[in-house]
């Protein structure tokens, strides 16, 4: 009986390998609505994005080898979709002015509370953990972006009521 159960589990494991989620790979080109197209992102911040943020908060993920194994790929896909839904740096300029401000406010809050990057991510990707100095730099940058967002004149271009 145990042999039949193990065989069934093995067959199911092999079969689910053919059910793969779509990969988050827009390429390494700057996206049209990327935050960098309107706001200055210093190289120090860009480096933090590369190592700690982009895999879940952009349109391009660098997938590790284990992302090809189900059900791990489904779990990763779920995290990536959640991350992009909460904050997507490659879609930032598609948000209206109020949403941009709110998203940057959330970034500041998540960094201050040390909720980002996720522990489950840094556990597997030690290089993604950020120092207190990096946290301070990210928070300072995000606050500066908020000031720039709130300084924008109220126009039909950034007012969703005129769209």
C-alpha cells in the first residue's frame, strides 16, 4: 500500500512539472512607466533595487534555479504578483499623483518597520538584506520623491478626472 501511495505521489510530482506559471521577464530594458523616467534614482538606490527589490517589485525577475521546480514556481509566482500589485517600480508613472504619493508613503513605512525585504526572501537571498544605512538612504530618497510628487502642479495631465 505504501508503495502505491509513493508511486502516486511521484507521478503527481512529475505531472505538475508541466504546469508552469508565466514568467515575469519584460527584459532588462527601461519600461515606459518606470519610476526612473521621471524621478532621479541615484546609483546607490539603484543598487539596492537590483539586489533587494526588483525581483518582486518590477516587470523583470531574475529567477533562481529552483524556480523551475513545481510547486516552488507557483509559490514564487504568487509572491511576485503580490509584490507587483502592492508596488511596481516599472508601472509607477501609470499611477495617478495621489496613488504615487501613497505608494511612496507605503515604501517609507515598510522600510522603517523593516518589513521589506521580506524575511522569507532574505532567508534564501542573503545579499538582499539591507543595512540600516541603506534603509536610511532609501527612506531619504522616497521622502524626496514624495516632495517632488506633491510639488507637481495640478493639471489635466496628472488628474485622473480629466482622463
